[in-house]
């Protein structure tokens, strides 16, 4: 007797990401019922076994798990490309913008960024930002998987604008408590929403941005609520300088004593971590979010992800923010991650294509605490998958023998625009390159209007003259 499936995807070059490699199945098929995968295997087997409501022919396509972006700041798409190629990126480029991004502008940026990422095959977005009305609602509307992290810091009003580099900044504990309370209220409202597609993480912005007592309070709340912590760790000389001045300790040792280093932590960046510190954090069970493009552009650093993995830790890829990166595209991150590490170690065998594809899928799923639900195509997991058109000129020819060239081309040649169909939790969000759950044109028009308004407000404030890129403007370089 035939089993029922809502969707049967057939004749694919199937990359399940099961096992230790990419789990390739020639002429592969995936059967989906409700939100879950009910079978994975050769097409001839599954078409006999299943009666499907809809059959999707994926001939000449690769089908793989939806990509995971483990660290984003979606509102910053509203300031795409205004803060790169400078020293002191946060203080000298981004800070003057921060105060003029209204909640409406932030939401317009989020919408732009979510759709950009979705069209490039990202199905799970770990987003870190100050919550604005409509943020979680947009994730629900579009149908992507969101792991949302409201910002918690105790910085005085105005944040970093006006702070002199090298000074120890004062804490505003009332602001820290307000942010903690806001994050917990957000978690109560949204953790587990939309049939579990929306989950919440707690996000102390960085160990130097919250008093020790409030860091401990966040840790207690996370443990009690079963929530992970998503935090920038050892990012930039600013943080280490603040930690040494305030506590006389570097970040990793400080966090270890504080009880922060365990599998509930997603540690972002680790740009300043030594190899020994990175290995210590990896052995604690914490996951790492590696933002190759962003950190390459804003800091000129290749973080110690290779060491982190050698020590047994899970590394996920993140696109960070479009003010500096300047795109939120995991295909781009896979390529940069492979290249940067080969260059760093002067060794072409480091981080091969199949390996970074794992960092964008199954390894990322483990790093963000969803390894039992997503990241591979296997029975019982959520049906988050993408169909990539291999007839694109830059992905042709497709060869299977004697060498199969698909994975290297997905990592080194694809741009993300070859993603044809996207499914999350058993529901198609994009078909034939067309978004089904959001109005792409309206989102772009709104983002353009909001971005122009933000830019006008920045330009009206004399502080903007101190922005590092003003010199490049004056010199005719932009
Ligand atoms: Zn970040």
C-alpha cells in the first residue's frame, strides 16, 4: 500500500549531509509529510513507495538542507555598505548611524535582509538585535526559521557615540536591567512560536558591555528557561582592553570563571582569542559562529575556527551585518571561509568545499542547538531544504564521473542566485525564484525610503563629519 506524502522531490543530486561527508545520493528523492521528512533515498524506490499530493522534479538540480546563518544583525541592511575599509569600525563608522535608525527603519532593514538571505538559500536565521515591533512577526509571515536574540547591554544612552577609544565606559545598570526584562518578556511571547519555527536566545552583547552581576543573572535566566546564550566573545581589541582594565583578565578566562563556557553558549567571532583560548572554549562544548566576510572586512582577521574544530567544537557560519560585510549570503561565507583559512595556513587542503558545506548545514545546526531538528536531510527532521539549479552557466558542466564536481562548484562558483526553490518546515517559501510569502518589490521600496531618511538624519548631525569614510568621500574614492 502506498504511503502518503505532501511533497515528493525526485531526480535530484541529493546531498543529505548524513554521515561524515556530504551524504550524496544519485537520482535522489525526499518525501515530506506535514513539516517533516518521512523518507530519503533513491528516486525509483520512493516513487513506488509514496503517493504524493505534489511531485517536484529536481532533474539537473542539487537538493540540500537549507543553509543556516548563525549570526546576523538584520536591521543593518538599512545601512548596507556604509562602514567598511576603516579602522575602529564600530566607533568611527557605525556609531553615528546607530542613533538615527528608527524602529521603522530597523524593521525595513530586517525585511530586506531576511528576503535577501532567503533567496540565497538561508532557511534558518540567527538574528541579533534590539527588538522592534514587527520583527518576530515578519519571520512568522515569511515562514523562515528564526532564532531571535534581543540585545542586552548596559551601555549609557547613545551607546558608543561620544565614547573615547581607550576609556573604560561606565555601565548604566538600570538600562541593563531594562534590556534583560525586555528580553525575557520577548522570550515568553515568542520562544516556540509558529509551531516551533521561532525560538529565542538570550544575548548579552559582549562580556564588556554588561556588569558581572547582570551577566550572572542572564546565565541563571537562560538555565531556568532552557534558552541558549548568543554572545559576541573576544571580538576586537576594544573588548579585551575593557576586560583587562575592568577585571584584569582576558575574556576567555573571565567567562570560564563566570560559568559561561558550556554547550548553552554560541560564542560569536573569537577574533582576539589565542589558539589556546579557542581550544579551551571548544572543549567546553560551546559552539562558535564564524563570520569570515564581516571580520575580514572590518578587522582584517581570520578567526581561529580551524583550531576550534580541531579541538572538537562545532563551528557555524554567520554573515553578520550588511553595514560592513556587505551581504548576507551563506554561499559567500562558505567560499570566503575556505579561502581565508587556506591562505592563513598556506595550505590548500584546509577547509575543503565539503567541509565548509557541513559548517553551513549540519555542523551549524549543532552549534546553534538545533542539531536534532535541522541541518541534514533525514527521516524525522524538519523539512528545510533548497533546490539549486545546476544548469546555471557558472555551475555547468555537471560531472559525476570519474570526479563529481557539484560540491566544489556550489562552494567556489555559486552566488546564491542559482537557488530555485526553498522549503521550510514542509512549506515552499520560494518556487522558481519567486517568493511566495512576501512582496519583494514592496520590501525593497520601503527599505530604500527608510534608508534615505536615516541618511538624511545622519547628514544633518555634525558628528557625521568625523566618520572615517568622509575622507574617502572628499578624495573622490567613493
Ligand atoms: Zn555581531
